[in-house]
C-alpha cells in the first residue's frame, strides 16, 4: 500500500475486516490496496514445510508498506514499511529498501 497520503497506523485500523469499515474500498480507505499472496494449502504446507510465494508489482518511487490482511497487523509484527527510489547506485532501475 502506498504511504504517500497515509500512515501504517491508519492502514492497520483499515485492515480489520471484523469491523463495519474494515477493508471497505469506497474512497475512504487510507490508500490504494494492491492485494497480494494468499495461503495455498499444498501437501508440503500441510506437512509443515515452508512455502514461498512471489508478488510482482511495478512501483513508482515513494513510500510503501507490506501489510498483512489480518486484524491489527502492527501488533502482530506483520507490517513492513519500505521506500522505492528512482535509480540504484549502478544507474539501473528502481531499488527497494526496507525500513
């Protein structure tokens, strides 16, 4: 989620799907929500093996956050703010840095 016009705390409150306003996208949400990966019950996962999922997004330079879609992700440690800069040090494309 873009943090251009919001905060992680505002996003934290919005992601509580157990409230009437939770995850409602009607123009009052704290910012654009991109979606993401979901748990897929594979035999390996059911056997306790770790599973890796990838999400590809093209982001403009700015401030963003990964936010789990669970009630109160901040207290659960399920958020990560990060920034995207215009170019990496080698002069290539965008680079991402977690905060």
